[in-house]
């Protein structure tokens, strides 16, 4: 028995083929559009990556210039446009122009922190609490200060961190100390006033008036004239026209300090510091990379105590 043949009209066959062609064209179009989008994304990613690499290279070039021992912060070489849309800008500071937190705690100069924190708006009780907690964090004994906190207090508060019993290794670690949120709330940019990488004493030839005033517990009006004279006509510390303080006797006379103040706080200040902070921003197109380093001047080979990128 044979099955009957079923035939389709030729027009129907042509119509089906035409529909199939249309579907193929649609699928091909979708594939092409997807491929184009993938290529565009790849090109954009490659371009962004290339700009990032160029910006980092420019920033590192600025770091190389900024760490040169004899260069001053007002040298025109520190601001360069090397090509259209390609530039770097370098800022140099003495690391000693910031208060060394480890040094203050280890030498027992809590009054300096008390002066600073209360100037920032903390009450006496709040400042005492924060300072005792800072002291307890680095204390190897594990004993609690009057207003401080030890490991058991962090556990009771449900906090995962514990005091290290060692000097701070980063300013981010300082933020982990119980009660330090009071400082962060009062002074969000508190890190600009502190360091862990200077030789210790505050460099009065580059430090801002507010930090010098905090060390000696003076009104800013007592310190401003000395700082203005020290900074020269351009009003910027660390530039060619500076008139630096030459001796501790001059510092004492300029600030009107007593002999007792100098004996008590003399080890909290210095006239220079061997460590330098260099912040270099490289720009390529719309891409910026900031490299910050702290290095010892004239060290051979160069040693970086801090290297960070943003």
C-alpha cells in the first residue's frame, strides 16, 4: 500500500522560504548589533585602561621629582603639562608638619591631644575618654586607663576589633579605637593633622599655626605672627622666600614661652624633619591618579614608609 503524495502549491513553498530568509536576516542583524556593542565596550575599556596607565605613569613621574632632596614646593617643575590633556601636579610637605600620634602617646604628652581635641569641639570628658582609649590600644600591659577601654570592653560592646598592644601602623587603624568616632564627627579631616611616619617632634618651620598652638596651649593670635614671618611674602611654608626659625631660643622668644614650658614641651618640637610627604596627581584625559608617598630625604636607596594610590 502506498501513501498518497501531498503536494504544496509552488507559491506556498516560495512564501515559506521568504519567511525563513526574513528570520535569518533578523537573527543576523541581532548578532551584528551585539558584536558591534561588544567591540564598542572593548574599545572603551581599552581606552579607559590606557588612560589609567598613562595617568599613573605621570603621577609616578611627579613623585620622582618631588622626592628629589633639593626641590622646593614652589618649583615650577612640579606642575607640568607634558602633552595636550596629559599633566601632573605635585604637592610637597614636611611630614614633621603633622603631629606624630605614636610619639605623643609614647612620650606621655596627652595634654597636646587634649588641647587639640577640645579645640575641635570635644568636651573635656569626651577628650579624656578618647585619649585613654588611644593609650590603652597601644599599651602592651592590657590594663585599662581610668576612662579607657581594653579587649573585654570591645567584646562587651559587640565590636570585632581588639587593641593591638603595639604602636599604630596606619591612621585607618586609629579609627578602630573605641570613642574615636567623636573625633571623626567633630573633625572629618582629622587625618590631615596626624602622621605616624615623622621622626616624632613637630617641625615648627612648616607646621600650621593651629598645631603649634595645640602643643604649647596658646591662642592662635600668639602663634600667627611667628608663622606669618616664617612663611615669607608668599605666605606658604617650605618655599624659597621662607625665613626659618633658627634656634629654640628664637622660638621661645617669638612665642613668649616660659623656661618651664620649653623644658616641659621642648621635645615635642623641632626645627626640621628628615621625612617628606609627596602627593602627585597625574591626569590623562578625564582620568586622574593620585599617588602619595612618605620618604626619608637623602636616603640611599630611596625608602618609602608610605605608598598609596587613589
